[in-house]
C-alpha cells in the first residue's frame, strides 16, 4: 500500500474543518508503509483501545474521544431542523393560500411575490439546517477513531483522560504500519 503525502482518508474525513487528517509525517520502514493519524479536534480522550505492537483490523475502534459537546451540538441542530421544517410548511401553506387569493383577484401581485419570497427563504433556511445536522453528525462521528486499514500499531501518543487541543496544530494520535 502506498500512502502519499497529504492523502485524506474518506473513512475519516468528509469536511476539512474539525476533522481527522492523515498527517504529513509518514515514512517507510523497509517495504512497509507507516501512517500517523492526527486530529485537529479539541476533546478529552475517553478511551484508548489499543497498545503499541498490536495488530488491528480495518474498522476497529482505536481511540474514543469525548462526545458530550458534539452530541449536544447535534441535538441542537436537529431541533433547529425541526423548527425550520415547520416554518417551511407554514410558508408553503401561505404561498398556496396567496396563489388561490390571487387567482380570485383578491390579492395583489406584490403580495403574491412576497409569499413566494417567504417560501424561498424558508426553503433556504431548511437546507441550511439540514446541512448543519449533517455537519454535526459528522463531527460526532469523528470522535471515534477507527483503523483505516489492517495494520500494526507502532506508537500511541495519547492516554485515556488526556485532553487534546488540535485547533491550532494537529495532535498526533497514533502511528500505524500497513499490513497486507
């Protein structure tokens, strides 16, 4: 397996913000590729499930970061989505009512346009809220660091209970050596 500098692992990363990167520190030990996983999240390490020297299978949980804040953010985003859904439903009903009144010449063209604009704004707000839920879910998912491929653990740089802060500089979590 060849690992190139700056490679992003789709298993670990969907957005470039608050995500896990394959760190630029990589190398080769003989013919075996090594990979250092880093985080730019700020969180407490809740559990380190592996030790140096262990072999791990792809998808196995390696490190668990605290999820309390990320879970609360997701819950808030879901509540906002529900609110925006109700506003969209109301704007759509208002537009339908406005169109019926306009067809009966009981409403001005301007008022109909205002109802269309309100519905378009509600759709936009709903889409933003939908994206926020997706982003918050992704942020929560990033709190579980899993093996991107079958590997041997070379080094573990964090301990349970330690707080990492990767906002300004990525924090090394683990170095893996790929196995075929």
